[in-house]
């Protein structure tokens, strides 16, 4: 997407709408990464929990 295309979109839709769409896209991309991090943390906590249970049995 070129600068001229962005300027055309802003002039036709208005800056607030384009800014909201851009920020919404940014948040969606960040949430994808956050869900991966949360999944990895969940797996780590499950492994720690299993290790603690195994230690209590001994």
C-alpha cells in the first residue's frame, strides 16, 4: 500500500475512522502473540504442577 493510497483512504473516510481501524488491526496482531505466550505459560504451569505432585508422592 503506497502513501498515496493511505492519503486517499484518509481523505475519503476521515482520520478518526482510519485511526480506529489501524489501532484495531494492531491490537488483533498483539493479541495473537499474547495468546501464544499465555498457552506456553499454561503448559509450563501444568508441568510444574505435575512435578510437585510427583514429589509429594515420594
